[in-house]
């Protein structure tokens, strides 16, 4: 492709944050395999000539590919009141196209994009339950690549491009993960509907289940086949986001393994029970179903 066909993306120079990193990474997905130049500048002449502008320039106008949110009145809010930062604005415009699904785009907006936007704008999403301990966020991860005060060479532009590549790969993984998850949801939904005893959902292979099964009142445990050839019994959480089970495995099983666990449970082939009582593993499907029966009736 000739030089005059080059597509330019402009964002601000100097410090970078997860917002501008992921906004640019999203544009790389939509532009595809073309001759792209990423320019980091606050020069108005450079900004005006760009094909895409994110997080700088003072304009939000998707019809001209301008995606800034630093205007006096911002660039709009979601229904849940979280304002749009540049990542959110770009994702709102192109997320469904990149994901191939409005549902996948919405999931990613909820789990990743809104978190990045909120942090960039200065909105606290969590309160620590333990003093001085906070979740390590995607913003922390991106910030770890920023040159420190002690590094003599402040190679912001070079490092920015490195982190954008990481963010682009992460978006690829998130899209793939949620596409696969939606497919799994349909499969698990059907298995749930066909289960006679809906307290126990039996799967012949691993599927992510928490999103589906937690919305129904009956499921207490799910049986699944593991990659290591064993079978496990997993407790359903009261809420997929928190570590509280609807029903714990028996207290006397906690932390036990192998011969000791077989003796305590009376089930040959039991190999390990997590001390938090949400997981027990067995060598065969027959063994895990026996353990499930005991757990349901304990």
C-alpha cells in the first residue's frame, strides 16, 4: 500500500492509561491488516489530519471518527450512570462489529470496558472488605508498563505500542471466550431442563456453568469431566461473583485426599476435597456420583 493510503490513529502523547491503550487496540481490530500509523500528539494540525482520534482533541463525533470525552459535558453516560471514556465510545461504535455479536459486545462492555472507563474518569467501583487491600485492576496492569521516575529514558511511545499489542490480544481472547461461553450457556440450559433431579446437574465434559445455573433456584452441585481424566463435583455459588456456596460439601471431607478421603466418604476412587468445601475430585464417574448423592443428603 502506498504511503498516501496510510491510515493514522492519533491519541495524546506522554503518559498513557488503560483507556487510550484499549481505544487504540479496538481500532486496530476494526481497521484490520492495513497500513496504520499510530501517532501520539496534542498538536491540533496533526489531530485534524488524522483518520481516527481518541482521548484527545475535545470532540466526540463517531461520523468523523473522533472519540474524545474530555469536553466540559463529557460524551454521555450509560443507563447505569457510568460515563463513557474513549474506550467506551470506540467500543459503543464498533464493539458489535468486532465481536460479530451485539450480545458478546455487551458482555465485554460490562466486564471490561465499563471498568476501564470508570477508572479513567475517577469512579470507584469497589469498596475494600479488608483495609488497604484493593483488587489489582487492568489499569494497574497497564500502569506497570509506564516508565518510572528513576528510568532516565522515558520511552512512552515505544512502550505504548507494546501495551496496545497486548490489549489487542486480550480483546481477541475476550471475544473468543464470550462467544464460546454463549454457546456453552445454550448447552447447559438444555441439560438443566432435561435433568430429573435439578439439584444435581451432570455434564459429560467441562462447560462454564455458573452464569446459567446460578439463575435457577434448584441446582446445588454440578458434575463434570476434567482434562486430567478425572471427575469433579463442584458446588454452585449463591452468586457467581462471590465465594459463598448454596450448599457446602461435608465438613469432614475438607482438605482430605486419597486413602483418608476414601475411608471418610466410603467411596473408592475419591482423591481430593478442597478445604473450602466447594470441590471434590474422583477417579471415575461412578465414584463422583456416589459422592454427589452423599453431599446432597448430608
